[in-house]
């Protein structure tokens, strides 16, 4: 029997009991009954005021599909992100935690179903719904639920995760070239990251850096991007995809905030 049920039973017993005997005994019994009634009332109050609360999950979308149209993503019947295009990482939204949350990805125009799946969204955690192409099927897709780091990097350090979806470029090396340092004097932060591979979260000393990407084992061609000023605590995800309009750079990078400073 639970605590609340026992408390209700005690209340019934107290209310139906009768006082017998002399006046002093009756007063003593009255005091005991009053104290017991107060205890039961407090117990019932505690039972009535207990509220259950489960933290939601924070969820975003990473669209790395080359063949999917612009998409809408619905999680547990609620629209999470709308009109998402290839190479995009959305901001986080909230979703109820669920060990098997239903996820529906549809075309933003017309609403045709692209893929339906489910995945674990843990309470108080951050996740990414990661859409990629299934190379084995012309119109096939893969949906992966990524666990994102939600605690900022250590003081004076930054942490990056790299997702390589640059299919035409192939495996790559990733450099973070410090300001005032030449590429020739920089060692790669990541080596031989295959297509479809993920690396991270990799921590390094915070400073102003320029991300440079090269085909694995080569120093040219070099695909350099805008410098980033990192002050410490940053946690980031970098999505690498093939450029669809240019050959130099042949790779495009989208960097999204997972945790830490937002500037």
C-alpha cells in the first residue's frame, strides 16, 4: 500500500473512532486524535502537491541531403523545423523526451513523405536529427539521431565536432591555423575523415584560427574559410558538404553553436 493510501486509511479510522472513558482520558485522547489528524492532513497535502516533471529534449535539424527537397521536420506530432534546405543546421527547439519519439520528414512543398522513423530523445539532453543520403539507393535517406554536447568546453579551450558529407571531395584533413602561423607550420586537427564520418568533440586551446580543409594526405588544394575568434568555452559542430556551384572552394562548411559563448 502506498503512502497516500495509508494516509487516507488513517484519516478514515480517526474520523470514525469514538472517545470513551473519563473526561481527562477523553481530553488526552482528543489531543492524540488532533495530532494524528494534523499529521494525516499534512501527509495528504504532500500527496496532493507532488508534481511529476520530466525535462524536455532540445532538438535541431541538420540537413546534409543532396537529393531531398526543402523539408519540414515533425517530431511527436509537433512541427520542429520548416522549409529546411541542404547544408542547413537549424536552431534548437524543444520536444518531449521519448525513448522512441516518432519523427516525420516531409517535403516543404506538397507535404509528400520523405522518411518516417523514430529515435531516442533523452530528457535534458541535446540532439540533432541528421538527414543524409543513402548512397546505395538513388532515392534513399538515412536519419541519425546525434547526441550533442551541451556542456561548454573547458576554460581557455574550444571543442569542435566535424561531420564530413562532402562526397565528391572524399576523405579530408582539417586544420585550425592559428593567427600569425603559416599553414606549413600547422599540424592537422583531424586526419583522414571519411565521407559519412564524424570526428569530435576535439578540444584545443582557444585563439583566433582559420579552418583549412584539404584532401587527405595533400597540402593542395587548400580550402580556407573566414577566421574565427575563439575565447574559450565554445562547443561547435562543423558540417562539411560539397559546393554545388564552385570548384574553389569545392567544400562548404556550416558551423553551428552547440554550447558555450554565442558571439
